[in-house]
C-alpha cells in the first residue's frame, strides 16, 4: 500500500499536536510560587475567619475554634496531596487592625486569593473584631 508524503506528514503533525495538548499548561501555576513562600517575605491580603471545628482540615488534623490556626489560600498552598503539603504545620505571623497573632497552617482555603488567610476565631479575635468579618492583613512565615 502506498501512502503519499503529505498524508504521512499530516499524520505526524496531528500526533505531535496531541502530545503537546497532553502536556501540563505552564500557566496553570504561577512561575514564582516557590519564591512566594520564602520565610520573612511579607504578604498582603484579606483576613477572614471560619470554624475549623466543623471537620478535619486539609492537612489531616482536627482543630478547635479556640486554637490559633489558619487555612492558607489555595494559590500559595498549592496542589497535590494536602496531607503531605510542606506548608502544613508552618507558623505564620499575622498583623491586622487590632493587633498581631502567630498561628499554625492546618487547612487550605479554596476560595481565598493569593495573600489571603482564613483564620480560626481564636486567631482572628487577636487581630480584629468578628463583627468586621473581613479585614486587610499583612503576614509572613515565622522564622
């Protein structure tokens, strides 16, 4: 059976385009994700609060509302198995309108944007009043 050169070339081109389409999109994750997670670097975002006592957090731990714990925003938390995430258990220093607090990362906030932290009432109450609901914060990883 004879197959013309243009058909062979077209077949190779189509097969190559299928392979390229199967590769991960480099735009899926920010290039500087690792840079964003350096200790001492300060981040700015919104601080909110949630009830960690409702269920087990993304890191696999159960926590109470009175503990000083946070859910890290999804872009900085990253993907993969959350139970083995390198951010789980790290301490962060948070500054808000009412004061400062140090808290432990125990969860992932899927709806938070980069820089945001969702805090337990125990942590949020140190930096703002719960009636505020959402406040501007700055934070960094503790050294």
